[in-house]
C-alpha cells in the first residue's frame, strides 16, 4: 500500500514538468511576439492572433497533464 501511495505522489511530481516547461515556453513566446512587433508593427494583429493560438495550445498541454495526474491519483 505504501508503494502505491509513493507512485501516486511521484505522478503529481511528474505533473509539475509540463507546468514548469509551459511557463518557460510562454515567456519565450511573448518575448518573441514583442520582438516581432517591434520589427514589423504593421503585422501586429496577425501576430497577436497567432500568439494567442499558440498560448492556448501550450495551456492545453498543461491542463491535460494535470487531469491525467489527478485521474491516476484517484484510481
């Protein structure tokens, strides 16, 4: 029983990897957006919509990882 509890805790620990890497990738994404807008201000609307779609994709992976870890912990 203790081994199962330990594996469940490790599952939550591994669920922190997507959160850590998503915060890193969101920082890179928005810094690249600022750089692109500063180089080409005419394309700001197109760049913003593309950036928001990429942000949504990144956050989707975070939520999927958290849901999977909660399901593993419950079972």
